C-alpha cells in the first residue's frame, strides 16, 4: 500500500496581446499525516507552588489539511506615458488536528496530586481574497512618475474545537465545545510621486490611508446531560469590534552619482484606534487611543568599482498588534493553563541599522551583511505560574529587544554544469521584560549548502544540507536541528517536460525538536518528534513561449505592519 503524505501541484498561464498582458498562477497543497503521528512531551517545575510543583504532559496526534492559492496579474499600457495594472489573489483551505494528551501534576515530593487526560479535535477552515489596482502616469522626463493605488483585502476565518476531559485524580470529567470567528476588512489608498529634479538629484513624496475593521467572536459551550451541546447555554463569550484608521505622509531627498548615492527622508503616521466589546465577564466596554509617530530613514551607497557595492542604512519599523492579541477573552477551558489578550497594547517601534557589502563577477557573487535591531516597546507573549500551579499567558508591550547578526551568502558558478551556494548567519539576541524580571539571551547560528551538478544530457542533481542552532524569544529557547536533501531532475521532449525525484532527510527518519523556558516563576523543558524522511515525485510541462511580460508600476501597496497572533495554519503564501 502506498500512502501519500503530501500532494501538491502548481500551474501558471501567461498571455499577451498587443498592449495587454496577463498571468495566472494556481497552487494546491494537501497534507495527511494520519499514518505518521507526532509525539511531544514536556515537564515544568513551578517555583511558586509546593502542592502543584511539577507538571508533565505527553501528547500524540496527527494533522491534515489543504490549501489552495490563486494569483492574477494584469497590465495594460495604452502608450508609453500611461500604465494600468490589476493584482488579485484568492486563498482558501482548512486545517484539522486530532490529539490525545496525558497530564499529571505532583507536589514537591513528587506525590501525584492531579491527573487527567484530554482528547482534542480542532478544525480551522479559512478563506480570503485581496484585489488591488494601480495607475502610473509617466512624464516626459525619464523616471518622473505619479502612481495612484488602491487595495482591498477581506479575510474571514472561523474555527471549531471539541475537547474531552477525562478526570483521573482530583479532576472532573467534562466536554467542551469552543468556536471562534474573525472577519477583517482593509482598504488602502496610496499616492506616490517621484521626480528627478536634475541629473544627480531627486525627490520622492507620497501619502497613504488605511481603514481597517476587525471583528472577532468566540464562545464556549459545555456538554450537559441529557441535552448535550446547547448553543443557548454559553458559559463564556467575547464579541470584539475594532476600527483603525492610519494616515501617513512621507518625503525624501536623494543624490545619485556614478560611485556614491544617498537617500534620506521621514514618514509621519497618525493612527486612530477604537474598539468595543461585549464580554461575559467584563460586560460591555470600549477603549481606544491616538498615536503620532515620526519615522526617519537614511541610506548611503558607495561603489568603488564595477562589481563592488557597499551600503549603510537606518530605518524604523512599526508593528501593530492583531485583534486576537487585544482580546480580553480569558481561555481557561483547561483551568491549569489559561491565556488572555491585552487591550492596552500599542504599536511597537524597531530601530534597524544595516551595513551590506556586495560583490559580483561572471563566476563569483557574494553578500556580507551586518545588522542590528533595537526596540524598547516590543510586543511578545509571556507566561507566569501562580501558587496554585496555574500558568497564565498574555502579551506585553514593554519588551526590550536587542539583536545583532552577521550574514554571508556566496555563489560560485564556474560553468553551466556546476554551481555552488553557501549561506550562513550568526547572531546574538537579548529579550528582557523588566517588570516581570524575565531575561533571555542567546547566540544562534544557521547555515545552508547547496550544489547543482549536471550529470548527462538534460539531467541535473541537486544536493544540499543545513544546520540551525535554534532561536530565542522572551523566556524561551529552541534547540538545534540538521537537515539534508537531494533532487534528481531529467528533462524530455526538447526540455518541455521535466520529471523530478526528491528526498528530504534521507539519513534521518525522525526529527526531534526541543525547547526550554526559564522565568522567575517556572522552568520547563519540552520535546517533540516528527517523521522527517520524505520522498516526492514531480512533473512539470512547459507550454508555449515564456517571454510574456506583465508590467509593474514603480510603486504599489504593501501592508506588513500587522502582527499575527492567531492560530490559522495556512493562508496567504
């Protein structure tokens, strides 16, 4: 019997007729790991509790799901001075997970005090779409442009969770049905202007307006004999509505010479936030704030000779919390592991300084980058444990973040039959939450090596390996892991058909991931194991010509200011 764990396909189509060009790409992915379940285990020592000093859990489960994604790009250029483009994407899918967990608690002498088992079934279907239009007006002067853009994104999601608790020792048996829905609507209007004033001088300016509406609803319904799950018998609920308006202006000035170029500017952002909620415990309440931020940016580039490039840049970045991070809904369905959002969160600011060197030649190319990041109002989740052994997770806006890294990328292609690529990164990170006396620092390293070798006519083999020492965040560190892969490809019929056979982790059947956590109230260790060895077969057929060009405007809308605090397992690619 052949069991297919992963199934995926990708297709693209491009057409061009006169001044009109279009391209469509579609992607499908399906995963079913029912025959290859994962396992995990953890042990936590609660410093604040003598009665519930130790908390251990052992889980096994599997996941399955599918994801579909379609993109559309259109361009129409009636003449050399006008360009209209349309961009759209649609994503949909679902993720399901089933797990069984064994939880045990004991006192300081390791005498059992609480024991129970959980059976958890999660179902998270999701869908959404995004569409944007751009108009670019080009003037007689080269590169002199005005771009007008508008984009709408609608992203509704929902999820269902059925949990059964089987009490073993000092814990009641029960069943609980949880569900949540979220709906987000974003409309963005943007104006960008670029004018080369003279041979070596240019100015850029623009404005942006974002209007967001986020709605989130979740509740819990217990099983009551003999009625069962009665929707009118909600023990808890939370109905949150958030409205956000962002208006920004930016202005920049630049210099361009044969060997030296520089760019400096500032962006002003004014933000209005307002939210109201109806919560079963908090009642009806509302909150909001107004923020004003000035964000400078600066870059300097030096080209001593052909093939060499040195650049230095400084900028700031704003990250805004998601609606799930702001919700006051208290999830205490498992009374020993609770979580809740924080409605007082504001946007965080990160300062970034980067120094980069690039080298290019016919056979060699490389990039070396030094960068540092600093934030005094970072957003992160953190966990504490009380004297009853109950852990509580929430978010804070007062995280001090300090990170520094060095990254190296080298590519070598002496001929068409061989190419070599090496990527490596080393870094240091320090996260601190002074109010809770949580501090975490770590040195990390990762690297990847890849080689492509031509074997015989129209056949190539790709070999690669990589290592990651792990990562760190506030109060948490993850362990290291190693991976390897190999792909053999053969082309047929004048290179129109390509057949590929791949293997991921051929020498490792299982991959084990570990993590540790350390705070003033607890210390924990966890480990999970997954099947890592995978084999795949792929086929690709190329139809028609590949010289279709869908034109792009100089500027377009990109919103990356929102943080992701949800549980969705797929979505936009």
